C-alpha cells in the first residue's frame, strides 16, 4: 500500500516544476497581450466543451461495454440514432461558428497596424494622445532601436513610458526575424526591404524580456534585449541620460554595427542621422547606392512611358500630341507625396 502511494507521489513530482514557470503569455502587462491571452483562454474553454465530453464518454463506453460486463445491453443490429447524430454533428458545428465569429472579430480588433482605441479595458484613449514612435531594425544578431522624436538610438535596450501608445515600425538588415515582447503584444516579423508595424501599450512598470522568435542563424540564441516600461518622468530622465552620454550614429557607424556579431552589450547614441531608418528600409545606406523607392518609381515611369508609346503607335500619327502630353505627365509624377528633385526629373526624361 505504501509503495503504491510513494510511486503515485513520485509520478506527480514533475508537476512541481510548473510552479516555477512564469506564464507571462497568459498573465501579461500590456493591454494588447492581455486581449490576446483572453482570446486564447476563451478558445481553449470552448474547445474543452467538445474534448472533455469526448474523452469522458470514451472512457465510460470502454468501461460500460467491456467484455466482462454481461449486464450491458447487446444490440448488434443498431445502426442509427437521429438524436445522437444531431448531437455529434450539431454541437461541433455550433462551436465552429462561435470560434469563427470570435476569431473574425478579434482579427480586426487586434490588427497590429490598427491604431489603439484604449489604454486598457477601463480607460479609453484620449483623442489628443500621440503615440511614441520607435523604429526597430533587426540586425545580425542584435536589435537597433531608433527614437526619431527624441533623436536617440540604442542597441539591445528598449524603453517606453507606460500608458502611452507605442507605434513600432519594424524592418531588418538582412534575414527575416520576429520582434516579440510577450508581456506587451504578439510577435511581428521583421523583413529586409519591407516594413511591418505594431501598435501596443504597456500598463505596468517593470523590466521585461524581448527577443527574436524566428531562427536567423548562428547568433539567434542570444538575440535578446531588455524592455523597460517606465513612468513618464523616468522615461524623460532616461532620454536625458542617453543624450548626456554623447556620440552620434551616422551611416558609417551603422555599416560597422550591421556586421554580424553575437552577445552585443547595450549601446546608446545621443544623436541619430534622421535619414538612417529610411535608408535601411530602402537598402541604400551605402554611399552612392540607389534606394529601392527611387528605383521602383523610375521603373514605373519607364513602363508607363513604354505603354503610352505603344498605344500611340497602334492608333497612328494623330496621337503624337497626346503622347507628348503623356511623356510630360509621366516624367513629373512624384515618387511619394513630395515632388522629386530636379535631378531625378532630368534622369527620368533622359530615360
């Protein structure tokens, strides 16, 4: 008797390991992560409505209709029950409908690109609150954070004030990574020459872990950083401290920083080249290298000009005037919301 109790106790010992687990995913400190955790719990409980009864009935049927139970009814000709069919198919169908509805609503409400509407479940976001913008660059194998409003930058260290929305603009220098702070929000991929976004907020002061959740090579294991959620006054003091440390992050400094390295210490810069992030995004940090946005704009102009010439030749000589107007319009189309420089316009005309 004692030996069986001892064996049962030893079998339960591994469960003690779970008592030391930090279930940050289900107990986060940021509102977005809290909503995601709630979605996980609700989905789990809804699925348990099917899983638990099925497991219980499986065990009950195995016990009830075991070979040694001669008192159980024996009906070899039974093949159909309308009520049973309604339960077997109807309940899972209703569950799928409910889960689909919850998923559809949550997918839109928790869209990482969507600006926040609230600070937490009790406090809506005031209309005059402006998000803090942080530009995130995944390097090999470290994280670069640029604060364009404050004019500072850090490596492997992130700090934001609590109860203020944060808008992350995320890209990568070479290979794909995934930006993830479990206590704040779900992971967002970081890809070279592309930008992803994440809108989130932290509600509790503390120091949290951040890391890459997508394998990216030899130094992936140590591609981690500390995230400090602070009160407004402490954040302002942190910014002042970084500015007092001196140093500027220019393009030449970034070229050295972008080289692969592992276990990089925290670094800070008091000044940052304002064009650096867009240059990283457009793969044109190196001096003289054309930016992707400009190349795509020029390619679009050439394609449009070629199509206009082809259409004019098809319709005949009477389209000469229309073709001239089309060329003039194409060559003066701005690349973005601002106009191209005279140099870019001359280059487009010569093409």
